[in-house]
C-alpha cells in the first residue's frame, strides 16, 4: 500500500537518453556539439593572441576588401591579382642601339649602355559585373650608380613604362616616362609596403592602393588620369562614365546595345624598365651581368609590382568596414560566447542554488532575512543597473569584470524555486536522520540536499545562458563591451556605429545576430528538454 | 503471543524529568504589534520516566499524543521548552565530554543544557530508527554510504577498509547477508524489510547505548514484522543497548516491551509492566485503547462493541483544564453523578502520576490515593523510583 | 484585511531598500565621474581665462577668492620664492648669506602683497618696476646690497612661479566650489540617503542637464516631468504592442493547447525559442533594413530628426514599424507561456470530468479551463501591459530613435544626469513592486485555495 516509487539513481542514469528523445533535445544537442567542436578548433588553431588579433591587429585592411558583401548575395566579380613573382621577365638585355638619336649620343660618347627589362603578366576577366575596385602597387629600386655620370645632357636616363593592355588592344598607362633625375634608392610610384609588428614578429605587407580614388600627388597621377581620360573619350563618355570610378573604367567597354559593360578577356600587365649606365659597371665580356650590376650598385629593378582586381564580394559572410572577414569574427566570437555564457550562468546559478538550499534549510529568521535579500536583488531593474555599473567601470571593463557584474545581478534568479525545493527536501526523514546521527549542517547541505537540487539548477543554468549572451551583446552595442574580445556583440556594435542599417550593409549585423540566435537557441532547446527530466514535481 | 525474552535489566541510564516540548505558533507582525499572547502547541507537556540498561521501554498512544516528539526531543531534533533529561553515556564518550568541559554527575549528563557542539558526541550514543524505511534513507546514497556517514561523522575507523569492515559487521548483525550483495545497492533496490534492517544497522553501527525506535515495524508487511522485532530483541543482549520503543500497536508492545507508558495529549497517563498494563489497565484511556484492539475471532465480527471513549482528541493548543482526558472519559461521565468529588477534581486539578499498585503508576482520580495527594495539597509527586 | 496591510508594509520596506541600493549604485560611481568632468571643464576654462594674463592679475584674483585670501597668496609667494632659490637658476641668492636670504624672502612677501593690493598696477612691467624699487629700498634699509637688475630678474622668476602656483590654487578652489555647489562633496551614503528620502516622499528632483522638450513647457528641469513627457510615446509603442500581442497570442495559445504537437503548436514553440534567444534590437535592425531600405513598405528610415514629435499623424505612421516589430517578437513567447498554462489545465482531471459529463466544449472552456488558468493568465496580462512601458526597451528605442523612456534613460546616462537616472529607475521599481502587490491581491480573489491559506 505504500508503494511510492521515488525518483531513483536508475532514472538519473537514463537522463541522457531521455534528453535525446524530444526533438528540442535532439536539435539542441546536435547544435551544441557542432558549436563546441568549432569553438575548440578555433581556440586550438588560433590561440588567445590569434583571437585578439581580430580586434587589435590592423593587418586586415591589407588582406581583405573593405565592406564587401557576401558573394552569394551579389553577382560575382572574380578577384584577380598579378604580381611581380608571377610575371615573365625578358632581359635584362644590354644594347648599344636605341631609336632616339639623343640617347644614342649617350651610348656613343659617354661609354654607356642601354639595359632594358620587360616584365609581363596576365589575367583573365570573365564576368558580367565590374570589380569593386582595382589597385596598384609599383615600387622601384634604383642603385646609386645606375646612371651614367652626365653633366650636360637633358635626355632621360631611366625610362619606365607600366600599363595594362586590354583584350581590345588598348593600353591604360600607369606610368610612361622617365623617372625623375637624381632619384635613387626606393621610388614609390604607388602603393605601400607596411611593416607590422605582431607578437614580436615582423610581418611585411604589400598594400596596393586603390585606383578608384587615386591620391593627390602620387607619381602616377598625371599619367593614369590622362590615360583614363583618353579611354573615356574613346568609349564616348568624355564627361566620365556614370556609376563607374577610375579603377573600374580600366575594364570598361561599350557593347552593341550601347551599355557600358566590363570587357572580358585576357588582360596583360606590363612593366618596361630601361636605363643608361656606364658600360664598365654592368658589362662582363660584352654581356650584361646582373651580379656585377648589383655589386656596383648600378641596377634599376622593380621591387613591387602588383595589379589587383578587387572582388566586389568576399566569402560567404562578407567583410566589415575594417576589412575583417565576418565569417572569421563569427568563429572567433564562439569561444567567448561559451566562456562568458558558461561562467556567468554556472557560477551565478551555483551561488543561487546554494543560497536557496541554505535558505530552505534554515527556517528561522536567518532564512527569512536571506529571502528578503533575494527579493531586493530581484527587484533591481536589470539592464539599467548593469549599464550604470558599466559606466562606473567604463575604462576598466574587461570580460571578467563584465562577467562579475552579471553574476552580481543574476545569482538571485533561481533562489526562489530552489528554496521551495529545499524546503521540501529538508522535510524528508533522511535529512532528519542525518541530523540525528550527528551530521553537521554543512554535511547535510552539501551531501544530502544539494545533490538533489543540483540537476535541476543545471537546467536553470542552461536556460539562462541566452540571457547572458543577449545582455553582453546589448552592453557591447552601447559601448560597454570588452574592447579586446571579439564577441558578436562587438560586431553588432560596429554595425550600429557605422550606421549599417541605413547604409545597406546588412551583412554586418545579420550574421552576428544569427550566430547569437543559434547559440542562444541551442541552450534554450536543451534547457527545455532538460527541465521536465530533472525537475521534480513541486507541490503547489 | 507471549513475551519473547526476559533479560536481566541493568542500572538506570536515562532519567527524564518533566519534559515539555511546546511549539510556538507563528505570529505575524500585526500580532506582535497588537501584543497578542504567544500560543503554543503542547506536543509534550510534562513527561517523566526512566530507563534502565537493556530495557525496552514502550511509549504507546494514538497518533498526535506526543510519543514521537518525546523521542525526538531526547535527540534534540525538536526544541525543548523545559525539563531535564539525565543520560549516562559510555565511559569513552564521557571522557570526550569531560574534555569539552561538560559537567557530569555520577556519570549522568543533562542533555538539554548542552551546546549543539557538546551534544554531538552523544549522538553516537543515542540513535533513532524511523517509521518510514522508504523516507529515512537518502535515495542517492548507497547502503555503504548510509552507514559510512555515521562512521565519518563520529570519526570511527581511520581507513576506508576499516570502515568497510565495521559496516559489514553491522549488516551481519541485522542479518542483511551476504553483505557484499547489499553494500553497493541503492535503497530503492531493497524491500521494505531490508531497508529497515539498513536503518537498524545505521542505528547500531556507532555502538549506541540507547536507541529510539519510532514505530519501526508499523509500515512493514505483517509477515516481516516478527523478524525485525527479533533482530531488535537480539541486539539488546548483544550490544547492551536500551530501547525507547514508540508504537501505537499494543500487540507489538506486549510482545516486545518490558514496561509501557501510555501517553495521552502530551502526558503519560499510565506506566507499568507491559503485560500487567495490557492485562489489567488502570486508566480509563488505557482501557479504551485495549478495547479498540480488533478482535481476531471471526465469530465476533458482527458483535457491537461498546466504545470506552467519546469525542475526539482535543486541540493540543488549548489543553482542557484539569485532567486532560476528562472530556472524553466514560468513567467520569458515568460516575460524576454519584461521586460528587469527581466533579470538583477532574475538570479542575490535573491528577498526578503516582503509584497505585506496586510498580504501577497512573494519573486518575479513580484511585483514592491520588485524590488524597491532591486534597492534602502535597506537591505533585512525580513518579520516582 | 490584515494581510493586505502586511503586504503594503513589506512593499514599502523593499521599496526603500531597493531605492537606496539604486541611489547608492548611481550616486557613488557616477558622482565620481561627475567630479572628474567638473575638474576637466574647469581646467579648460582656466586655460582660456588665464591666457596672456600678467602674473599680478592672476595673483590678485587668487587673493580675491574667499577660500584662498591673502594668507593663501602669502603661502604661494613663499613656495615660489623657495622653489626659485632652490632651482639655482638665478645668481642673486648665491651672493647672499642664509640670514640675508631670509630677509629677502620676508621683503619680497610684503612687497608682492603690496603690489597685488595696489589696484593701479596692471601690467607686468609696472609690477616689476614697483616691486623692484620697493624691495631694493627695503633691502638697502636692512643693509643688504644687491644689484637692481639682478633683483629684477629674481622677482621676474618669482612672479612667473607665483602665477603657476596661483593658477593651481584657483583651479583647485573652483573645482571644490563647484563640487560643493552640486552637493557632490558628501560621501556616497549621504547622497544615497538624500536621494532615497526625496524619492520616497515624491519631492521633485531636478535634472542637471536634460530638460523637457514639449510638456509642460520647454526647458522644465523637474525630473518627474521629463519622465512623464516621454510616457505617452512609450505607451504608444510598447503598450499598443503588448495589447496587440495578447490579442493574437490568446487565441493562438488556445488553439495550440487544444491540438498539442500540431503545426500551430510547434510553430509557436519554435518561434518562442527564437524570439527569446535573440536580442530584440537586432531584429529591429533587420526589419528596418528590410522594410524601409530594401522594400519601402514603411515610411522613411529612423534617423535622428526624422520624426516630428508633435504631429500625431507623423508619430502614428512612425509607430507602425516598431509596433509591428515588438509585437512579432513578443507574440511567440507570450503564446508559448499561455499555451503551457492552458495545457496544464487541459490535462487536469476536472476538465476530463467536465467533458465526460457531456458539457459543450465552449462551456468546458469558460467554466473550467479559463477559471482555473486565470491567476497565471492575469499575471502575464498585467505584467505585459503595465510593465511594457518600462521594460528593458532602452536599445529598441535607441534603434528606432524613439522619443520614449528607454531613450530618456540612455540620454541621461550619456549626459550623466544622475537625478533623472535615479528617478527613472525608482519609478520603474515602484511600478514593478506595485504590480506585484496588486497581483498578490488579485490572486487571492481569483484562487480560492490561496484565500483559505
């Protein structure tokens, strides 16, 4: 007649299978495993410094296009890049005959020789869309003795020709003329070489400059603009082609319908360098000897020549306004979401659970006061207080500080439910029996009561992870996040700060938000599946 | 059923004097502000008795009469309002208590005057067996853990192996064998009788000198009750342990007890040798209790039996004045017309518990000796040895 | 009715403590920040004010400040003289003995104080001429012979130093003055107690930065008015939304609870998962893009200055998208919670009995289900409608650039307007507690079981 089947150890063992019996449990578990593996992979592959690079490094603008939308959302214009290493080199060849009689004089009377090198590369462009931009880097190294010692001549000594030859045979010149006399050392015609120190390591980046917006006073400015002008006139748009910028016009043509479309086909990128130099410095047995030229500081060589067709999109997720790939940010945010979510919820639930257990065990004035404290903490308006505390900590706010603040406000959440459970458990005979044999309060709380309550509090903890993540995102959006940690909240903050909504940069906030939703939903699903399994029926 | 064992009783080990357990009724803020008096539930209202070594002392009464509370009060599981309990622990325990600065008198320690920390060593000496074998074992503890807890709390056995040995011995003593089979099980994997054996093992594992058994067989199947009682009876000779056996079942009480104390509404109304009390009840309430035992003879099943009691148990907050039993007392009802003295005594003055026959104590004005005590204005003499 | 009184007492106690905590949290750190702000502003003002001012003018304004006075000036002179002597840049002290330097210090002190008190001296040259002449004469009297040019250079150095010292003193004094004027010199608990007292007794708190825009007139600094002015806008946005939400969620939940596991039910469950796990403002961003930028269904983007907050039609047309967004967001969770409550009741034995009795389903619903489910339903309805105004909508309003309470809170945080922040938080807490109190009472009316207990 007293057959009361209590929840038992056996039932505990089968929790996992029960969890997987519901659809929410299944989906939640699958999502959790996938995200956990991803997070572990990210941490293992990049390390903490690798993750922090996302917010702290400035290398991104050298690596990726800026504010590029995802490639699936736009018609793709393929990127192309031709750089010096891939180019065919003809020469350097020494010759004693040049077309210009003035220059011929140099050879004849000043014991000089003309050395010419041609670099040629090519790329194919097959697309309906214009690229977002094209970019160029051209840097030439000129030896100190690379010119014949002339006092009287007015002729050019170093001649440089850089252009793109389009499939239709037209040439767009970047440079076509002499290098300024007296130049030696490194001549930056366009673009930049950047040295970035990162973790004690020096990394060199070549940064081609945009041809859409050519900067004032660049050495190539005059040649390039006039070349583009000619092209525009040729295409029938002397006032410029609407909607296209200089860098894009390089690839423009007019089709039969009279529309401006990108010209498909093979583009050649050419660089021709010729210079006059003292024969003795470079010739060995009448032949040009590069080693000798180097040795005598009598060389003219390009160190950097890069022509880049910038894609109008990047990857599946696009890039943000700081050229960082969104996809990478989503990955990097994952471990932080895990760490923050887990630490805050589990610590605060643990505190709350233990507090509630103790408050349920002490039925006297002690427990009463404990519950009033909880009442007060629960009455505090959450976000306003968090914002206020963040303002107070503003300069020093880091992820641990943020976590601490949230714990201070979150711990009282589960106390009321836990206490009502503890009240019931403390009425159990075995608790009194433990007291009767002399078990201490600590022992009763930890060994007898807490283990009963623990599984349920874990469900509460899992259910409150979304709240933590959303709170972090909200605080980040308002500018109270950890500036170093690449959380999804920080990505959303960037989107908000640059006005991504009205600027149409939807990928800046869509993906971080989705990542956040998926992450939160994982735990909500799991929690909802867990709750009925671990929650003992509460007496009303 | 006849009395199973008779053993030589030893010296006195526990003396309870005028124990009162009153539970205060919670007052809210307005009651305090309005200065309403604090009300109490008089669960135990002045109980005195003594127990000797190896004795099985029964507390009998209907539910709510305070018998369980009396037992719990001795373990200080409920707050004691007033009264004293002198307990004689074993020598080792006494030494520990001495070291803690506890005063003792002829080896007796007053239980209710101790601090919680001072009482802890005594918890090894006084143990409890609960009525509900399903509730008294933590469902998350294996049998091993249940028993080990006592050892850990009282620091018995220094190594795990040593403790396991003690546990095995205790389980053997309650005949839960083979030990290896049970030691790693959870309570839910055992039957009710087996669980109660575990509970008994838990009570004896610390080698106590007094066990409070709170209806240890009432929730068990009738078939296994006898076995459990057997185990308990064996233990008292084996371990030199005394029992306070709380029961509402007079049959069980008659079988196992040496002496019986019948409680009504927080007070002992009759006390004496178990068999004598049951064979020849002196108090009207005891009479009523015995009359209520179901008659096992099927021939009598249709016979009307006159109840020797009327009405219901009054509220323990407002105890009737005078003899607390008088509103329900048939004797009073029948005799108050003829015996005018009763009307002046029963509803007015509480009858003291005093000896009316050798070793038979009762508190009822039926007996002239008790009337004399009250009338002569002598101080209420509590039962004394 | 005794217990009602107890509950009111309890409410007041909790309210006082919560208000105190809120006030303490805000006044402590924010007051600290306010102090820093004051210091910064004063320094900036001082830099402009002291530009091209001769030392004598600075010293004079220093002496004129009541908290510094002549004694402060004398202290400043002494320190300046000391530091100039110690710096060793000037030749004069090296020619003098220890005693003579002491005399020099004394002389300079009186001479400079004289010069400062003499209102006719304006320029630095006049000051130098005056002091050099006086000091020279005084030194001669004491029998100390020094060259006049050297003395002049020395005094010049001292006056430069003096001007620095005085600037420091004036700035510090001004900062202290302003801190005292704003009451920030008190320790945090005094401030907190002061705020608590003001709030509990509903005395007006006056904002430091923010003012009202439209009501009761532009520029009112009463924090309560600033808040009340915004309430209609928040009501328009959030209360409308929660009424709409309930209007949709109740029938949906009823439908779902009667067919658990079917399409509607699982849709509600799934949507509740998503809407709870996403930040509201994020969906607001997505919706703004979708419905105003990409497809122009709703009127123009929510940019600052986009809405005329006095024109009803303008406000209504602007409210459409936020109301839509908030409704969509809260509908899932509300419906899910109501469904759970109803489902529990549907599974109760008395409902089965009622059906078994042959009662029509509508009667079962009305007489048994709804009545049993009433207490928790009332909680949801009351909380969602009344608290909607003050719910954590700070960011949602920020995103929609809405002129409501959430925005006010943010504005106050940005402007560091402590009184407004505290008042707003207080009113939110008060409302929350009052609603809980009303619910407690309603519960006893609705649930006979509680009444008995």
